[in-house]
């Protein structure tokens, strides 16, 4: 995985959360799927600048460890922790090559992690890291680009993002350039793994009960923009979630 594109984004990454797709669909949807974390330990794989790590700690998680491959992103997360101490720990690490952590967590989350695997072997190593890092019976929750997103269909641009095929193809699926329509815009390139790749890699790592979960527009999103505003999103959702059991 190329860390440079994320090292260059740094603190601008926090701005993603103010875009309509993130604010009214992704963040509330993902937090709702993960559910009650009170009294639980959480491992945040591909934690970025720590948005979800901080949120889980605020919601009562006993321990939260965020791991990201980008040193710059982890630096931003640590600065935010210094500004508003919550007790979240962060480490720099490549999830595909991560040594055993010496402990197991109740929950692991992976937001936009698996799409950075260039081949099936790498994705399977990511899944194995997640599996050995959660307690038996623990849960992995993941947020991913939807395997069914149609690049010739309605776009998510009115919600703050552009998604385009680059023309390159990885073993896991097509390569995609996603642009957050900030000022200035921020782009990053990853892959869009096929549904069977996710399922086979997770099962090979030892996970079971793999379930896909749709992201729905929150009531706040409907109130803020009206139902018609979200028609393109419903016609061609760009993101999808899944969860599975260790």
C-alpha cells in the first residue's frame, strides 16, 4: 500500500467527515452497525486520524488502539489526543504485516482497509491479522467501497465525492480514484475488491457469519436536504458495510 498519498493528506482528512455522504450516511450508519461499545475493547485497523477511535472511546469503550500505515495520519491522531485526551493509543503499522499485538480485543473495525490490498494474498494477511487480534467470538466490522457500485450509474458527487475507474486492474478488482470534493479537492487511489474476494479471504482467515449491511441515509440527512436529494445515492450506493464473527 502506498502511504505517500495519505501522508500528504494529513489533517485535511478530518474534513471528509463534514461532507454530506460522511455526515449523514457513513458515520451514523457505521456507528449504528457497531452498536454499544461500553465496557468493550476496540481495535481500529486503518484508523487514519482517529475519528472512529475517539468516537468509540467517548461512547464508553474501555480501551481503544488505532493502527494506521501512514505516520502522518498517526501524528495527526496523536496531536488530537493531546488536545483532547481520551486515552486512545495509536501505532504506525501495516495491517498486512503486523506482528501479534500481545492482546486480543472484543471488537475490530476496518474502515476502508481492505481496498488497499493489491492482491488476494495481501488481503488474506489483513484478514488474518484482524482474526488473531480479536477474542474468540469477537466481531469484525468493516466499511468498504460497494462491490456493486456502477461507475456508469448515478454518481455520489452531490454528496461530496467523485469515484472514477483508473483503467488499471488489481487481482482483487478494478483500481479506483476517489476524490473528496473539498477546497482544494483531495484524491486517493485504491482498489474495489469483488464480493467473493472479501468473503473468501475472511473465511480463509477463520471468520464466519459474513454478513453484508447496506448504509441508509439518516433521519437527520433527510431533514437537512429532503428525500429527493438522496435519490442518486439510493439508486447507486457507493459504500457498503459487513460484519463477521471470529
